[in-house]
């Protein structure tokens, strides 16, 4: 049986981040991924490395501050993969969030971002509205401009895995976690690779299986605490038209939710939705009603898209958010990562639930801090805020 300091299940951005952080801290770490790196949620996000302007409305200031800090780290260590883009918020006579509210929000955003140059904001003068990809200008009062960053989520995840590999991190893939048994020394993990059932020992098991995490936690013996969670589906569609000026942050005409309309691989990506999901996470897929909802948003703001129908959609994908169970709307629920261990002192299992693509590095560092008392002392090889991430595939 192979021995590790840490075994991580899930090759999404969080599992990749913990593998990198563990390897950087000099630990012997193994990542088990069932399919391919970023085959789950981490290839189906809105692909933004952002502070999360709208989280200010629900008072999640600490999350916004941390996300802006992480955005700055990405711009430094992943310049190849993360790009600052202009964001436009059009404000019409009927828009719920008024220009003064948006400016106040952006001022707080800039404050939380330490007034860095990347947090500057302003308005697009009316004489330049014609440069905005054909944005509807009827009854348009103002267009607020600020900056946030866009990435390719799957490529970013692969780059983090590659960085972990260079530091000595191991990967079993495709390989499926089956179960784990806790004992006095740590944990014995059972997983399947090909036709073989393998066993490995570790001081700590980190469950980073995203929407599958609660399911995995139930396969640990003796049973461990699991938070009450909801899965909420988010769909994106891609239309075969160019958007070049930047990313549009608009209100859905129906329910006022914020939706992004953004350039993506020569087309235009629109997302996302928030549809309660029950069932097997493998089955998540875009629903016709979600596609209609997103098309309606695109048509409202860009007259040139009014002729497009579901038949014109060139790509579509759906992912699952992991949110704390609650009766309030998904939109208003906390996006903070939930960390839960089997016990308060010297944990043998840590489950990581929810979180953001943007916060993967901070989350991984947080995981390492929480499991440190269970790990042997090793010599640190590197610091994750200095490891340069590079594109690994076209
Ligand atoms: C619609 C949507 C839009 C989003 N947009 C943004 C955004 O723009 N910016 C942002 O910062 N965040 C965004 N997020 C959040 C972000 O995408 C997620 O927090 C993040 O991708 C979750 O990564 P993860 O590693 O936890 O899970 P996942 O990426 O889902 O990874 C879990 C992995 O576990 C593997 N796995 C499952 N079971 C097993 C098993 N038995 N054995 C081995 N492996 C297993 C799966 O194959 C999968 O690869 C968005 C989320 C959604 C749903």
C-alpha cells in the first residue's frame, strides 16, 4: 500500500489547488480524478476571475476583498491565462440598479481592492456608445465601465495541476474514489483504477469533489459530519456572433438577475441561470427553458441578436453550484467556501464545499492551514502566490 501525507479526491480547480499547495509545502500528495482534469464544474463556469461586484449587495465584503486580492495574484502569476477586460453595465430608464448605486458599489469595490489601477471605473461617454457591439441605445441613460478578469477555467485548472506535478504531486486518473476508512493513524482510501481496486494510506483525505462531495463524504467510515447543501444549476449558451468591446453585465428583463454577455472563442457567451437541481450531478444539462431565458436577455440588449433562436446556439453547457441549504433564492446565498472536518483537533478528513474559481488558491492555503496539525513537518519547496502558471494546451 502506498503512503501519502495527503490524498485529494477531485481534479477540479479546488483539488488541483490543494495538490499544488500540498506539494509546494513539501508533502507527498496524491490526486484521484475519475474522468479528466476540469471535467466537472471547473470547465462550466462563467470563466471570470473577479471580485464579484454583485456580492456587495448581499454584504459579502470579506469574500469580495479576498477575491479582488486573488484577482491581483492571478494577474501576476497567470498572465498567460487571465486577462483584465473592460466590463460595461448599461443603465436604461427601467434598470433597477441606478447609476449612483452602481458608482457607490464600484467605489466600495475599489476600496476593497486597495484602489489598485485595475479597480478604476467611470462611464462610457455617449459619443462612444456606437463602439459597444450594437448595444441597444434606446432609453439608455448611462453605461458604467469598470474592469474584471476573464480566463479559460479548464486551462487554468490544468495549469495548476501541471505546477503541482512539477513540484512532485502525483495523479491517479482516470481513477474513482470508492470509500475510506478512518483509523488512529489517519485514513485508508480505496479507489478503482482500470480493473484494479487500489488502497492507499494518508494522514489526511481532502474531499474536493465539487457537486459530488457530499456523496463521497457518505462513503467514509465511521460516518463524518456533512453540511446541508443545495445544488443549483447554471447554464451558459454560445451564439455565433462576435462581441469585441468587452463584457456586458446586464439585468435580466424578467427577474432583474445579473447576467453576463461576453466574448468567447470568436462567439458570444451568455450566462448564467439559477435552477434548483435535484438528482445525480452527472445528469446536469442545459434546459430548453434556460436557453430561452438567456436568449431573451441577449435579444433585449442587442437588437442584432433578435433574429437568433435556439437553433443558432453553437455551444451550451451547465454546471452545478454547491450552496448552503437555505430557503432564500440562490442569487442571495453565500458563495463562501465551507470547510468541514471529521474532528476539531488533528482532522483525518476535510471536505471542501462550494467556493469560487477565483478563490481556489486562497481555499487551498486555508485547507493546508486546517490540516497542518495532522501532517508531518516537511521542508517547503515554494509559495503558491509565486508559482507561475502557464497554458498547457492550445
Ligand atoms: C454556472 C457556474 C458559473 C460559475 N462562474 C464562476 C465564475 O465566473 N467565477 C468564479 O470565480 N467562480 C464561478 N463559479 C464557481 C466555480 O466554477 C466553482 O466553485 C469551481 O469550479 C468548483 O470546483 P471544484 O474543484 O470544487 O469542483 P469540480 O470542478 O466539479 O471538480 C470536482 C471533480 O471531482 C471529480 N469526482 C467526482 N467524484 C469522484 C470520484 N468518486 N472519484 C474521483 N473523482 C471524482 C469530478 O470528476 C470533478 O472533476 C461558477 C459555478 C457555476 C456552477
